[in-house]
């Protein structure tokens, strides 16, 4: 009994113990060895422990290099602080501001509902519609915002389907009760009364089980689609930008290998394949292989499907017609995407090459993102006064009394919705990579891995995938990519393996953790809408599904290992 109390107390105090004991346990590294490499390793290991256990907020842990690198004389303070706001951070900042504007004006919800109305409410097509919309929105706005917006829509559709089914079940006994007296003698004579009741009960229980499976499938498809969709664009999720920033940090002379257009060309087909596989898998597990029922081939719409369609239609109608603000945000969003794609497409010279980047890389994707984000604070949310041909005097007086028209995005809204912690997390990763380079830790790690020359590249890829996929179950995606990308870059330089390919492996594996409900915070939003019985599927179906996805993501890069010198 005493031991259990002690263990409970230790578990209750675990965060404090890890927070204060870890720095002292690691002190032999800088004190006994005493080299810059050992001091930098002390900082790296300490941050890894803090990131894994989250005893400090991730952003606060990312600030530790600004304190520890100057203390250990690895880098000067001014040099460390310069790493926290680079071009990659500005790209992320501008992209997030545009995403905040899209959320603020409910443009993402309008797009989602419109697509669902076009796709329809057949079970298979409904799941495809939810997954396609979620993946598309997750390409441009955060996974958290996408899931938080889509799950209530899924919930409303499922509730309508459930209510319609319950109404059908309650109406059936009333009809049976009226006909019972007329058919009693015949049913007793044929002993068929009990049989008919048992058949109805089995049919109702089977329908309830099918509805429950459909609820599970439609709810989880949003979760999977948000995770998969974020990989398609450079600004879709944090690890993508970590990879870009680390490439530019560790290999500054690279010819702009990773930009928005090149990343989209690589990742978008991959995302389509993964989304299709996820849809087929979830359909097989939760909807079955009855194509006539799930696809509605040769069947008429049921009352449940009509009711679900009406729910989506009513949600879309409640948004009203598109106003000036929504159209303006949509236009700026399209402008941003077009400028990103045409800046440096790769197969032809882009507009930036002709006008700005003939000698050096002056204009980057970050420049475009900040430019469009700044326009959000300039353009008004209502039509300007000059756009009206006829304006009454009272309208002018009312406009003067109400004050100036607010812009499409205000700084107050930006402060509330902007995830500033990720920007600090990216900066901490860049500072960590720079400190490893300056201290010589990266070179030392590369020298230690030189005996791995005899191991074939595919075996190294398998080990890397397993290691990163396991580690990312304990900490965030961004923290995992931040920690391992500099280490793996040192390894591939020592082993003369194609660098971009190996770093892509680390990036993809750091993204593949969709089966743990507690992994990232948008999964916690999803948990509020899951039933208790949902937990039994994570151990069987979802883990298998996740491993298949992870293998398919990595398989593409295995081929790159053998196709590149």
C-alpha cells in the first residue's frame, strides 16, 4: 500500500522531476567532456526530453538555444536570435494570415457545403465528399481549424440520419399494433407471430449497427483527410516548412530545390493516392462492399438520404449569398496561389526570375505571402463609397456616424487566431541546426556514422522510417522533424546518399501518426464527437490502416533512393 502511494506521488510529480532533474543528469556532457560538441549535444538532448515529455510548452522549449548557446559559448546571442525569424517563418506567417482571413469570413464552410451538395449523400459518395473537402481545406488552413469546422457538419448529418431512422422504427410498431388483432388467429395457427417479431428485432438491430459503423466511418474520415491533405502544400503543415527551412539552413547553396511549386508537384499526386487509399479502406471497414447500397446504383433515394441532403442544403442556405468581403478574400486567396505557382515553376522561368531574381534570389515565396497578407489589412470589408452610383444623403450620414469601414482582417482577430507558438518552434529548430553546425556536432555525428557505408540504402531507409515513426508518437510532428532533420542531414552527407530523399523520408514519417487520438490537439477536438464504443477500433483497424499509409508514403521515396546517384 505504501509503495502504491509513493508511485502515485512520483507520477503526480513527474513533470517537476523531469524538468529539474534532467539538466543535472546531463551535466557530465559539458563538464566532463568539455568540448563544444558535447555542450551542443547537452542542449539537443535536453530539448529532446522536454519536447517528448512536454513539461514545458513546446514554444518555450524552442527558446532554450537563445539562452544556452551563449552560456556555453557556442554562438553569440545576436547570431542565435537571428535564427528565429527567417524567410521560412515569414512564409508561414503570411500563409497563416490568409488562412485566418478565410476562417474569419467562413469561406471554408461555404466551399465545404457547396461541394457536399454537388457530391450527394449516398454513403460512399458522402464519405468521399467529406474527405475531399477536408483534404482540400487542410492544404491551405490548419488541420485544427479544418477539423473543428467539418466535424459539426458531419455530426448534424449523422443526427438527421439517426432521427429519421428512429422515426421509421417507431412508426412500424403502430402499424403492426393495428393489424395484430386481425392477424392473431392466423399467426397463432402458423406459429408465425413470434417469428415476425424476431425478424423485425433482428432487422432493427442490424440497421442500428450499420448506422453506428457509418457514424464511425464518417467521423474518422475527417480526421484522416485533414492529416493527409496537409502534406500537399508547403504551408499545409509545420513539418513541410521545417524541411524547407532546414534545407536552406544546412545547404545554403542549393538552387531553391524546395519551393511552393516544386513541393506541390511532388506531394499533390502522393496526397491523391493516399486519400484514395484511405477512402477505400474506411469504406471497406465501415460501409462494406455492397456497391448497390453504398453507391446507390439503381436505387431511389431513401427518406434518410433526403433528410441528410436537406440538412446540408439548409446549412448552406443559412450562409446567405456571398458578400463583398468573402469575394475579396477569395480573390486574394486565388492571387496568392497563382503567384506562388508562377514565381518559379521550374520547367519555365517565372515572373520573379524575369523581374527580380536575375542575379540573386531576392523574391521568395515568403515575399509573396507577406505581400498578400498585407493586402488583407488594406482592402475594406464592404464596397467603397465610390462603387455606388446612387447614394442617399441619409446613407452618407449613417456611414459617417458609424465610422470607417473595417478591413478584411484586423490585427485583433489575427492575434487571437494566429498560432504564434509554431513560428517560435520553427525558429528554435533553425537555431538548433545552426548551433550543431557551428559547434561541430553535425560533423562529429557524420564521422561516427561512416561505418554505415556497408549498409544498403533501402535498409537505412527502413530503420529511419521505423525510428522516426516511433518517436513521433511521443512528441509533436514539428518537434520531431526539427530534431532529426539536422542529424539525418549529417548522416547522408557522410554516407553520400541523396540528401533530399533521406530528409523527405524523415519528414513523411514525422507526419504519419494519425492513429493515436491524443497525438495532436485537433484529434482532441474530434474526441468530443466520438462515442465511447469508438475506442475499440483504434487497436485493430486504424493501426493497420496507419501502417499501410506509412509504408505507401515511404515506398515512393525508396524508389528515389535507387533512381538518384
